[in-house]
C-alpha cells in the first residue's frame, strides 16, 4: 500500500527537527566569527541582530550555569580553530 504524502512529510519533519535544533545551537560561534571584526568587536549594527537571532541561547546561558559553561568551552574551541 503506498504511503500517504502527508504522513511522509510528518515523518520527515519529526526526523529533521532535532538536526535543525542542533544546527542552530552549533552555528552560534561561526556566525559570531562572521559578524566580528579582526579586532574582536562586532561590526556596525551586527550586535543587535546577533542578540535577536540567538536570544533563547543567551537567556539560557544567563539562567543556567551549565549552559554558560558549555558555551564558554565551545567558544574556546572555535578560538583555537580560528
């Protein structure tokens, strides 16, 4: 029996959603590197955009110490790469 197209789309969404969330979390440091100048400051007008896009992550890092620790370690990892 052929599969219903709506069921296929739902299954795809269920499988894709965790990967999209992980991609969002892991993209914070590369995006930050693109928005900063070589001196380490944010380019003109980029800080509000960065804060808007990553507001849930920023709030979580302020609320939970373990999230803040993970983000600091992730930041140190990207500093070593760049």
